[in-house]
């Protein structure tokens, strides 16, 4: 077909799919949540996104590029939710309750996100090039906590949240939610004064 007869907004005369790249990233997150990083392939992601296999190399330079995009989106989504919870807290008591809610509702409440977090942590531990994603995530979490708590206390709370994700992933028995409240209260009582 001559170039002048191609429809506007098309490539080689076919309609473009402006959401395809985003669908591929979301599909990658879903595949990783079910199969892990090791079990994620271009073929599985393409099938999940309902796109031709060739679309994978059209939009991404390889699996590393796709994984970086997917984990960046995942970490940003979690950070945004974290920041909204902390920003909505009008005072120190509400901030304490927000931290407890983050742990009990967000961290403990979603097995899919728990798996994705640990897949990212493992990948970043093995490959330094992924650490910028986790470093940015931790920096955003601490900044959100520092709206209400001094930097040292914010770091302790962030470490508690991260540590509890490991316990949540590995505990064979359900834990008493009151333990979370006790742990947060102890850090805030011993370590930090609210701002």
C-alpha cells in the first residue's frame, strides 16, 4: 500500500494499539506474581497480555527492560498508596494508626503483592541494577513516614514494615494482629517523637 494511502495513526496500514505497552507491563506483573521471575518468559507475558509474541521485542529491549518497567510500576503503585495513607493522617495518633493499617491491610492483606515484593527483593539482591527500584521505593516510604516522625524513627518503622513482610511470607501460622500494634507502639514510645 502506498504511504499516502495509510490511515493516520497506523503503522504499516494497521491500527495502532496505544494501550498495548501498558497491557504488556501489567501482564508481566501478573505473570511474575504467579510464576516468579524465573518462570516469566516473553511467551507467557504475551499470552497474558493477548498480544503477538513479536510485540514483546517491539516495545522492550529484552526481559530485563520489561522486568524493570514492571517492577518500577509495581513499586510506584505501592509507594503511592503508602504516601496517600500517611498524607491523610492529620496528627501523630492518626499516623500511628496509618502505619498499623499499612501493615495489616496492605502488607498482610494481599498475598499477590507479598509475592511480588519478595520477587523484586530477590532480584535486587542478585542484580545491583535493580537496586535503584528498591532504593527509590524505600526512600519514598521513609519520606512519607517523615511527615510525622523523625528520620531515625521513620527508618525503624520502615524496617519493621519490611521485616514483617518476610515474617508474613514465611510464618506457617497466622499471627495475632495485636503484635503489629504492640511493635509499632514500642518503636514510637522508645524511639521517636511525632512531629
